[in-house]
C-alpha cells in the first residue's frame, strides 16, 4: 500500500496532474473530468492512507486455522514488506548522491526525471 500511495503522489505532485491529464487526453481522446482529478489528487491517497493506518492499528498475528506463526516468521514478513518500501527513499538518496555539487545546489526537479 505504501508503494501505491507513493506512486499516486508522485504522478500527481511530481509529474503533475496537468501533464497526466494531457497524456490521458492524447491516449484516449478526452480529458478526465473534475471527479477523476479529485480522486487522483485527494480521495485515493487519503483513502489508502486511512486503510494503511487502520491495518497497522488493527494488526493481529497471522494464523492458519489453529496454528499461530512464530514471532520470527511474523518479523520476517514485516521486514520483507518494509525493505521493498525502503527502495523508494533509497533510490532517491542514490540519485541525490550521484549529482554533482552540494545538496543545496542539486536541482530537485532534475532528480525527478527518469
């Protein structure tokens, strides 16, 4: 869910909702209406964030029938999920470190390009 939230925010905030709508217009022949823009900008990220917080708050250890998985297996599963999400900020850090100049001289818009 973290990856989906990040993707949604990156497309609408970094790439830009105007560019995204222009691309959809080019592909489909019509511009998305206000409803879709509102969903992409506000409703989807807020709903996904609420679901993520709810799933963290209401977390229960995994079970299979009457078998309860050991704590190390739970921890391993959580770590696998976290490590996949940590690739996003790790990629950002690598992009910043590869740029020439100090951190303050780095163009953040340039870092958002592929």
